């Protein structure tokens, strides 16, 4: 399994340096080797432009320069290679410590594939 995961590229987006570091460390321990990090929406779009073919984007929903919902919409609909569908392009997973019930639905509407609640 680790050998398979090592070929996947992952982008982690969070405005907390601690969360970026911990998430990257967990992903590395799972076998992911190509891990990119961004502290906000603008930096994430820059990474996506310079790194075509990302497989997975893990994004916090509350970013300092926007939010994960807008980032997902931009990746799906206005990126250099827009996909327009969650079944195409990178898998996008929203992350949040918020416990609102409608967050998962908002993630889906923004073009994300899934939502995970942070502990």
C-alpha cells in the first residue's frame, strides 16, 4: 500500500502552521511522498498551477485569505484545467473543526468530494 501511495501528490491547505505540519507528517507516515503545503487560497492556487496532476487536496474550510469552499470552486471551475465535476481532477476534501450539520452539504455544493471533521 505504501508503494502505491508514494506516487500520489497531495496538497494540504491550512492557515495554521501546526495543522500543516501535523497533517503532512501523518500523510508521510501513511506512505505519501509528494506533499505540498499552502497557507491560504492564493498560495494553493499557485501550487496547483505549478503542479499539474495533483491527486488529492485537503483544505481547511476557514482560511485567512478566503475559505475552502471558494478554493474548491476555483479548482473545479476556474483553474488552468477546470474539471467542473468532483469525479474529475483531484479529490478535494474539506476539513473543519466546526460541527454544523450542513457543512458536508456545503462542501458537496462547492465541488468537494468529501468532508472530514477535525478532532
